[in-house]
C-alpha cells in the first residue's frame, strides 16, 4: 500500500481527501503508482500526465521522502521506505 498526497485541485476533482492509499501491483515505480492512481480515479486521466505520450504535465511534481522525482524516468523504482 502506497500513500499519495494530492494537491487541492486534484483531490477535489477526484472527490477524495488529500491523502489516498493505493495498492500497486508489481514493482513500485513512478509509472506503476500513476497507473494505479488513474485506474482507481479515472477522472484524473490526462491531468497528471498526457494520455498518449505518458509524459508528466508541466507544473505537476512528484516527491518521495522529500526528494524530487519529477524528472526521473517513470520506470524508476521508488525509495524502499515508500515501496
């Protein structure tokens, strides 16, 4: 189970609280978390990353344990304490 903190505009769009918990299948990578997030909350499709290219949208940032992961490839494993 991985906890994700969403910015205000996204958690309101998804009609959730600020923090959500996701079950990630397979290795815990940035892409796997995004796949799980978009699978659980389809209203977020296209808001975090482009649906075709799967590239991160401008002004959306990813962090884990205070470390910026925004520019890392989506197949980058998450830090062990997060996974």
